[in-house]
C-alpha cells in the first residue's frame, strides 16, 4: 500500500528499528516526495527491512536500513569436480541489488532538490553544506546568522 503522504513522518516512524526516542527523520519537507517515492518502490520488492536512520549528510539524503537476514544471508554451496563453491541465491541477491540501487538513486536525486521546499536546488554553504534553492538559501543563511 502506498504511503499516506499527509502523514509521512508518522508512517515512516512506524518502520524504525530503533526505540521511539530515536525515530528522528532528520530532513526538511522538501525531500518528502523523494523519500515517499523510495519507500513505495522498496515496498514493491517485498524485502523485509526496518529504517535505521533518515538524515541529511553533506547536502544529500541518507536512507539507512536494517534488512532482515542481512547478517546471515542465504548461502548455497555448490559441489563440483573442482570442489565446493559458495554463493547466494540469485533471486535474493538480484532483489537486494535492486533494493540498494533504489536507495542510491533517491540519494542522488536529493542532491538536486531543495531540502526545504522541493524546488530545484544546488549545494550551498561552505563548512556546513545543504542542497537548497536560491530562496531557501537566503532564509537558511539569515537563520544561521541570527543564531550564530
Ligand atoms: Zn527551496
């Protein structure tokens, strides 16, 4: 079922693995659609996972997950005249690759979208950077100056 975007933070927080106090979705609303699109695509793959953290780092989205069975992947041993070789079931690894590719794609997209309002954005700032549009960068810099 697609995520209810009017309550996206609440919906996503239900999928967190950490205790309730740590369920911060540490990004502004401009990335809502990127995150919700990603969530919907990941759901379609049917891989069981929990969200470890959603945050902004170096101006880009980071979407960290814990995947069920990740630490003990399904292993297949194949007997051949050369001995035993081990691998992972094709289905699992292909799905897992697709899963990671979707996350990578969303993180890449975020680097061109204003984190505050969702308009096209670019990397702003020097020591602390964020991806913002021109309007929001002005607001952000003014806010930082006021709080400095
Ligand atoms: Zn903006």
